[in-house]
C-alpha cells in the first residue's frame, strides 16, 4: 500500500510539473509571436512594453533613441531557429530584422540577440536584452 501511495504521489507531481511546463511553453509562444508582430509593424513603443520592467527602469530609452526607431520601417523579421533554452526560466533567440531608413531608402539587416526570462509568479515572459540594436 505504501508503494502505491508513493507511486501515486510521484505521478501526480510529474503531471502537475508537466502542466506548468505546458503553460510556460504556451505563454512563450504567445509572447514571441506577439513581439514579432509588433516589431514587424515597426511599433517599437509597444515593443518596449515587452522589455522587463527592471531593465526599463535601469536603462530607459532616451527620446533620441526612440526617435531613431521612428526613422525606420521594418521590411522583414525572421527568427528561423526559434527559441533555445538556456536555463530553467530563460531562452535565447536570434532574429534578423530588415530595416529601411525612411529618409534615404537604404535597407540593412540587424541581428537581434534576444534573451527572454520567465517570471513564475506573474506567469509572464520578459525580454531582458532590450530593443533591437538599430543604431549599430
């Protein structure tokens, strides 16, 4: 009887852990898709809301930096390899973003190395690497 109770406890724990993992993975997929869509539309003001609030507080973008984002239209956003886990609550993703300068019509591509962190309390994924590096 004791073995049966131990086995049932173990199975219940594994099932609950699996459900939590499924919710976290679904939240990641939803967040990454929403972020990609916002960036594709060139809405960097909204994209800023995906950045971890602690990161935003420590490194708030200046009005000049946000004005630079307004100088570009996004022509492409590709994250071909998808997110790669780098810890229990962290993933990395590399996206290539095509940008067209609205003044010169010059096009270029920037590589955005994204780091996403999961907050288990709020059940939310946050971008900790900041907005794409467009001024490099």
